[in-house]
């Protein structure tokens, strides 16, 4: 440490004042540290100090300095803190007197206390908080708190630093009174969405050696302005819903985010350019963005719905997106059977494979749900043939016999391939019309009858009977006598037949002695076209009246 000793010997002062001496020491020297060899500096011997009972007089001030008479030196007695002694005043010195007796001598001593850098710059507060809008323009200024450094001169406050310096730069302004005013200036605009809170460190530095510093934290909260529109999470939302889904079914949720905060970031949703019919079907919750079903969706009406939605923040900024809703078909439509043509009756001799009906089946559902199979009872002689999609032919699968089955109730069933499948049936009542395919049949293979001679002409002898299983005209039987000769005369000259009843009558009176029997053939013929017929032989036995025997034979069964 450098010591400067200034010595003045004054002869012009008061007679008792023999001189004065000045020392300069740094503050904060240890107790007992040497300030100066006052005896030597004043040209006094140690003996003189002793004999003169030299002492120092500091008045009422605290005793910082001590005189060691036997060594002739001034020592530090108590800690000397320049700052508490002088504050910011410069220079700072202790003034006192040294007094000797025999003879009385009076010296003025000045000890200048020089500053050492024992105080860092300090801030009164550990931190400062600012709330700055992100819309603040560059150049905006924010006054910062000054730091205090109790040291003086170079050891006093010399500069500030601010870190990080991305958004703000420091500006120090020297005022006329020598104080420094410090502020930070916005040089790059703030973006709350990027960084909502910032912490900066303001460092105050002094000029001492070594340099001391103090810091303060600057906490900045960036206030939002509505500088971001909502952004929908997707350009297009896809959803599907089965038709006939119950009211309340969740379709999808749209979501938009808004980087702003508070009401600037509060997004609400609504449909835009909505078709009126769809408004009765879908509901969009304006807060949550959920779309739910409030009506009926029908695949058969709409297979897809496209809805525009709009997301809006409270500041009026918007984004839009699209929601594509696919309606999924459920098997809710049974096939519908249309009989396009139906021929009834069909003749019983129709060939196998004859088309009886043409049927069209329609199912409003799609894909599997609309895929049809058409069947008919396998027990009946019909089958279904399909040539064109959705068109079916009901064809016969074997020959008919009206006399066995005159009518069929044919059930045609159309079934779709849904799960579970739906089906419809229709019943076709098909009548089989008659064809003359049965000849009349006589009750007996042959007939024998008896008649007593001398009968009256026109007498009924007996009847033949034939049956025909055909219908109506085809079963209407006429009985005829086959034209044969009996003893050179035609049969009809002996007997006649009622063509409707088959009743045989005598035409003349018979004489047993001339003719014992008549042999004839009766034909039964139906009314078909062409007609069918059968023959039967009839034997009429003539009986002798003299025998007094009358045999009446009734038509016996076989
Ligand atoms: C067909 O159905 C009709 C009406 O249901 C009925 O009167 C008739 O007896 C049925 N025929 C046959 C052969 O089952
Ligand atoms: C019935 O008899 C006549 C004469 O004998 C004969 O021409 C005819 O072919 C016969 N008809 C039948 C169906 O046997």
C-alpha cells in the first residue's frame, strides 16, 4: 500500500502550533496497523514524546487512532469505515491534535481515509416485476431501479449489464446532477405464445479492483393480445354413423386450438352454411365441439353428409374445417317382391320348364344388406331361375296332373344377406287347367242282362255307367251303340241307348224261340276335343216266358 506523507512545518501559525502532519491510509486497516511515525515526521525524538507526555485529542469523536509514545507512532485503534464516517463525501479525513507539555506544543494531524472497494453495488429490491403487452412496440422504455454503491470514485457504481438481451437493451442516461438513470428499451417485439414469462438479470458493476457487482432479477409477464386465430386440428374430420342410430349418439369432436390466452384463446364452434335438413339431424356443442345426433339419419336418403364448421375466438378470429359423416347402412329394409306377370291357370300338359311368373325384387339397402336370394318351396314342382339381376322366373319343374293336384299355393321368398337377414314372401295361387287326357271308364269290364220275351217295346232293360276323371266338357259322357249287325239287321233295330243316361231300352218285343241273346257294344265318349272313348260289351239274355221263370239280374259287381 502506498503511503503518502505530507509534512508541513508552519512557523506562521499560532505560537503553540508548531506544525502539522498529514497521512493517508485506506479504510478498513487492521487494529494496530501502523499509520505513521509521527515522532520522526515531526522531527521529535521519542524521548521528547515521553517527556512531553504526548497525547492526541480527538474531541468527542470516536477514537479511531492511538498514539504509541514509546515508539513514536500512530496506530489504528478501531476499525475505520470510510462509508460510515463520510458517506459519499470526498475527501474523507480525520482531524485531531497532538499535544505535548514542558514546553506545551501543539500539532495538527490529518489522516485522510481513502476508499477501498469494500461495497458491492446493491439493489434495494431483489426483483422487479413488469407486465408488458405483446403488442408493445420496439422502442418502448421501462425504467429500472438504480443500484447503490456506497463506495466512491472508481469504486463506486460504474456500469450496468442486462442478460439475456434478446428483447431488451439497456440504456443509461446521465442526469445533470451526476446520477445515472437506467432503463431497458424493447428492441425486439415480444410474443406471448412463444414465451410468456421472461427472467432477466440486471447486473450493476463498480469500477473497483477487483470489481464487485450486484444483481436484480427482472421478471416480465407478457400480456396477450389476440394475435392468433384459432387453428382446427384437422382440415377434414371423418366420422361414420350407422343409420337409425339413437338420438344422442356421438359423431365426432372437432377441436381448434388458439395460442392466445384468456378470452383471446377461448374458442367456440358453430356450423356454417348448414343445409336446413341437416340442422335437424346434427347438433354441434359450441363449447366442447362435440357433434351429436339429434335426428334420424337414413342411408337410403343420404349416404354422406358434408358439414362446414367454424371455430371462432372471442376476439372474432376464425378458422374453418369440414366434417364428413358417412352413413353406414343397416339392414332396415326388407326385400320388396313385385309380381310382374303371372299366368294362371296353366294347362296340365305344360312342359317342364314352362315359365309361370316373372318376379322383380327390390331391396333399398346396399351391399350385403341388399343382396337377394329368391327361393320357393322345394316340395312343390317349381323352381326359381334368375337371368337378370333382381329378376326371377318361376318355372315348372315337372309335369302336372290336374286330376291329382288341381291347384298349387306357391310361396316365393326373397331374403337379403344382411345380418340378421330380412325376407318377404308372396303366395302365388296357381290353378292347373284341365286337358282331356282321360277316357271315360265303364264301371264293369262287361255287362250281362236278362229280359223276358214278349216284352213291350220301349221297355227299359238296364243302364251302363262310365266315369271320366277329366273336368267339365272333358268329362261329359255320351253313350252310343256301336253299329253292328244282328241276324242281318242293325243293332239299333233291337235296342236303343239314352246317350246321356246310358239307359238301354228295347225297341221291339223279343221272341225267345227266335233269338236267345243279343250281343252289342256300347261306346262311352267324352266331350273333349278331340274326344276320348271306351267300348264295353253288353250281353242281353232273352228268357222263355213258358218257363215262368223271370231272372232279373242286377248289375253285379265283379
Ligand atoms: C290355397 O290358398 C287358398 C287361399 O288361402 C285356399 O283357399 C286354398 O285351399 C289353398 N289351396 C291349396 C292347394 O292349398
Ligand atoms: C270300339 O269298337 C269298334 C267296333 O268294334 C272299334 O272300331 C273301335 O276301335 C273300338 N274302340 C275302342 C276304344 O276300343
